[in-house]
C-alpha cells in the first residue's frame, strides 16, 4: 500500500469521525430543546392551574355575597296577636273552624240547662253570636250546609244553620257517650263508646239512617281517602269504614 493510499484512508476515517461527532452534538441539542420545551409546558400548565383556582375562589366568593343578598330573612315562629273573651260558663271543651268563622263549644255551669256555641269572627276577634245546644258540647264540625255539634251529656247532635245562627235540629242517637264527629260522603258520622258503634246521620232528614258496629272504646274519628277512620281502644286498632257499602 502506497503512502497516498494510507493518507486517503486516514482522511476518510477522519471525515467519518467528524460526521459522527456532529450527529451526537445535534442529538444533544435536540434533547436539550425537548427538555426546555417540556419545562416550558409544565410552567404554562402551572400558571393556567393557578389562574383557574383563583377564578374559582373569586366566583365562590361572589356567589356567597349574592346568596347573602337574595336569601330571605328567617320566617317568624309566630306570636299571640289577640284573645277573645267568651260568654259566661265553663272553659270551652272544644273549638272548630267552619263557614269562615271559629266556633267555641261552651258548657254551662248547670248541665241541665245545656251548653252554648260561641261564633267568633276572626276578622274582629269578637263573638258575633251565641247559640244554645245540648248538654256538654264537645266537638264541632262544618259541612253539608251546617255546623254540627256532638253533645256528650245529652247523647245528641245539634245542627246549627250558619246563615241564621239558629239551632234547627237536635238529633237523638239512642246511645251513651257520643264523642267523635266527622263529615264524609255527604253524611254526618258520630262515634259512641258505650254502644260500640258508629252512627250515620242523613242531613236531608236529620235522622240516624245507619249504625255500624265496631270495637269498643272508640272516642274519635277522622274522614279522608274515601273512608271513615275510627279509633278503637279495645284492641288498640283503627277501624276503617267504607261509606259506600
């Protein structure tokens, strides 16, 4: 091999070494650029996150301020705004709301003379009428064009015409200790504990037209959901009566 050949090979090897070094340098530069870009991306993401959190905090603060502004004040729990003196007699045994007025059931000092019902106008808080009824009136209810009062002592039901404030009928039950009273299916329903029965009164005739036997000790009833519901102490249960059967 001549000297020129050796010189030519050495030159070629040197060129290759220079190219390899250049490639390595370029790869290093590329990796450095990627690292710088990654760091920049992380910084940008952190800035965006901080801005978003700040905006959220500000938004919540504004929302709380608006809520405080528009939130209604707490409703009052109520207070006494009036009292109504009643006619002479014992304290009322019961009170009912019917025909837009309040009806207080008052027993007189002498049970033989019966009781009274005081009609109170809620607009003025004054008694506007006093109607005599039976002995020991205890419960009242409005419906079927009248105000009905059950009288414990007399075992009767009194019917009051609210248009005239007059007692228009006294219905005898033929049972002792009537108590519960209600309106359902256009009829008046009364319980009698001693008779273990519920009586149905027809407002068209002011007469008892039905008697349904139930468990004893019934003292009250309620009407709703198409039925009459009777409390029975005997057996600790509620009796359901279908008025259409």
